[in-house]
C-alpha cells in the first residue's frame, strides 16, 4: 500500500478511510495502462466509496487522466459526500429505471456493485429485481464496455472444512433465495458478455472486513458485550476491504469473453472459536461458546485470485488488533451485522 500500516490501532474515521482507499503499486501500474473512464454502479454501498476513491488515487499517482464516476440513489448522503471528498464525480440514478440509466455517461470500464442482501426474507421479489433485472439493464446500456461484477461466495454450497474452500471450477449450489438470485446475476452478465462482446469478470467476494463492519467486527462486539459465540458455522475467510478493492480494480485487466470467474477472499481458513479467543485476550474479556462446529462451512479458495490480482497485504492478526482497539474505544459502527452464522440462506 502507499501508506504505512499502523501496528496496533487506527485513530479515527479519517485515517481509516485513507487506509481503505490507499492503492498499492501493482494497482497504480494497472491504472497507468488501463484505457478509458471508470463508472462505478452502486457506489453508495459499504465498499463503494473506498473502491472509487482508490481508483482516483491510483489514477493520480499513475499520472494519467480519467474520470471516475460513482452512481447510486445515494439514500445515505454521507457516502456521496465521502466520494466527492475523494475526487469522485457522483450521479444520482435509480439503476432499475432504464430511462435514467440511458442518461448515464458512456464509460469503457464499469464496476457493477449494485444489489441487495439483507432483509431479503419476506421481500424475495425485490431481491430478484435488484440482483437479476438490474444487471440486465446495466449490461444492455453499457454493451461493449469492460465489466467487473461483484458477486459472492454464497453461490457455492457449504464445503467440507478440510477441502480448502470452493474453487472457481467447482459446481455452484446456492442455499436460499438471496444466493440463488446472486447466481442469477452472474448468469445475466455471462449471457450479455457473449451477446454484446462485453469483456467481463465476475468476482466472488467473501468476506470483506473493515473496522466498522464485517465478520471480525461482529465477533469482536459479541466478545466485548460478553455474549456467547455460536460456533456452528465454525470457519470463515476474511479479507481487508482495502485489499479487496485493489483486487477488484485490478480485475479489469482480466475481463474476458466469455466471462470469467475469480474468488476474492482471504488466504486462511480461520476458526471462529480461535478468533473469539484472540479477541478475548486482547479485550480482557471471558469468552463463552454455544453449539459445536459443523463439518462444513461457506469457504472459498483464493489462489487463482492471488496469482492474477496480487496477495492481500493486511493479515488477519493485524485486522484483529485494529478491530479490538476500535471496539474498546467505542469507534463508529455501521450496525449492519453480516449474519455470517446463517446456514440456511435466509437473510
């Protein structure tokens, strides 16, 4: 990364956002050679401001000129303000409305981040609209553009712990309507990649972490509040959000026709029980558990991603130390639990 990583703590939100959007040297080199503007659809979500601002910073460091444009409804004005502070142009748009999408500027490179997960139970029809119809609107409007499509490891079935996680060539097996709709999103983009000759790469992410949100934050807050940890979903992959953003932007180089698939995940299979105990040590809190580890979990293998997009720079121990300090000092929290413990696909 272009900024020095602190060992034990991050002081405030401003420092955190700088770290989350800091480009590494391989990304700067990639942005130097990339042709065209970058349009980020769904830029108002949790990762959007970090990714789009990182694209601006990498472009500036590379000494080239391009527009980076963030598109969203921006129901949260904070995310639009964060993007603008980072030098990102913003456009308000309902991405389900083809008439509004038609008015968006052309761009050679499109990062598709839009979609929905939480609250899908009871709102299944909206979930499918957001995760399958919206992609079709975007794919038709930007026919011929290069696409990086955010997807999720939830499209895989639960895999045995000793298998090392699902690989890109493994069969999909989504559990629940959210995961099925995400596989639907992939299939829509795969179809249009070939139909419109739009180079596309689909990036299956799990799980991105920062100090205000993510699996590690969920576990840290549970330990800090001295609530028991359910270890039935006993193992996870986690990746620092800044590393995930850099990998996603570098993925533009690898878009292809037909569309390709790549996992964007952390390198280790981490024990939920072990993470909780480490938080207990750092926070001086007793840790209680309920349940027993199942023999399978939602896990992905990231080796292909590391070969093509680079190795993550922030290891899980550093993330754990940062998050422990942040939680103990009452740092900002997005209050959006990941529900990573869910094994039935009902979000």
